[in-house]
């Protein structure tokens, strides 16, 4: 069995330096640590997790609290991409991930009890119901947390600039000559959905476009089917919009399908714009014009903030807002342009 002494001999570093590299001590240079870890992998070394826990007083496990209402889970392209980038940082720093539920030993207890039983060092939260009393119990505890797409002074938070992104979408459609712009909302019961709808309304007012109640249709849960049904409602209006801004790419793709099934062309008869820039957006026909969220940066920043909190670095709670950008493809065009 390979030991730290074998790795020390192979790399030329002392056993103490090797041990510190495994345990993320700050006085070990990044280049040295990378060399030691690379050699350890090549030699098939497996660090003793129990020994690491005794030495560092950490479990080296991060909880992932992921509950969303679509049933798609991490198969949803946006969540999957964010969790993957979070995982890469966490694993690189020596942590394992564990999904947190309300059930412990086959009976319902709560997120906090589950976290304490497994001794997680911190939790990253993706949640559809932030009023859940079990979540609020976790939020009030001393376990470090970072929450995606939410605002609270009780936790670190990381999100995209949702309101600005929605305004950029309306600005872009306006620049093409559209004024009858509808919005398929993700639902104002979520922070991103509410912020994007507020951004849509603010930009419409700024440009002097008429605000019509019937031009805002909810497509809750950001799923394709709800984008499809929302678009059907918009197309049934006496004066249909010339452009539609959807609060998520899956909603936008559903809207495009509904338009095509109604005998309309996108963007010839109606322009469609999304939000997220999931991987599929570039492969559909026409390619989806959208507002890109930087999913890699969302996951990376969430991991960095949570790990710093676990190590008790920094003061106060961080509220990180990341910029977005418009990605122009083929699903939008000037009104009436065939």
C-alpha cells in the first residue's frame, strides 16, 4: 500500500509537506500541491478519510440541497451545468458531494438533521420553495450555506443579473423594430422569474411600448411543455405579438414548437428569444437568440464562496451578482421580414 512517505520519496518533498498538501494548508504553494497530488494519483494513493477528519476537524463532505418542481432534477440543462462546475472545484479541493433530503433512515426529519448526522461542512442550495420550514431551519443554523438564485442576508448568495438581462432582451428586440413584445414568465414565485419579469416591464416602459396584460403569460417551472401552451395563448390573441421573450430557454424552445405547429415561421412571422443559453440553444433550427448566463462561473463562484466560509475566511455574507450577455443567433428578425 502506498503511503505519504512513498510519495515524499518520489517527489523529494518532506512527509510533512505531503500531508499539508493533502489537507489544503495555505502555506503549501499551488505548484507544489499540484505536483504532490498528481504523483499521488499516479501511485494510486488513497488518503485515509478518517485520519483527515481527525486532523482537520472537517468531514470533507459538502451537502447539495437540490429540490426543484419540474421533476427533471439535474437533467435540466441549466442546473446540471452549474452543479458540474461546482463539483469540479469542490473535488479539486478534496471534498466529496452528498445530496441532502428530508429523510433520514427512511423517516422524514429535516435537512438540518440530515446535515448534522452526516457532518457536512457546508451546503450549496438549489431550491424551488424557499419558504419550506425545513429549509428555514437549516438557514438559521451555523452550517455554512451558499444559495443559487435567491436573495437573503442570512446566507451567501450567487446569481446572475436577471433584471438587467431581461432589459437587454427587450432592448435587443426593440433594436430590430419590435414594439409588440410578449413575455413568457417563469413565474413570479421565484426570484429569477420575478426579476426577469420586472426587467421586461421596466424596459417596455423605457421604450414607450404599450404594456398589455394579455402579453404576459406564465410558463411556470421553465419546462418546454409550459412554453408551448403559453405560446398557444399568445397566438390566439386578436392582435398577436411580433416577438416573444421567454424567461428560460426551455420555455423559448416550447414556444418555437408551438409557432411552427401553428403554421408560422420563426423568425419570419414571430421572433422568439430565450434566457440561459443552454447547450441545445445553438443546435436547434433556427438557432435560439438568448441571454447567456455563465453557468460555469455560477458554479465556480458558489464553490469558492462556500469553501471560504467553511474555512472561516472573510467577514459577512457575500451577495454575488454575475453579468449576462445577449447571444445573437437566428430566431429573431425585424417584424414582417421573411
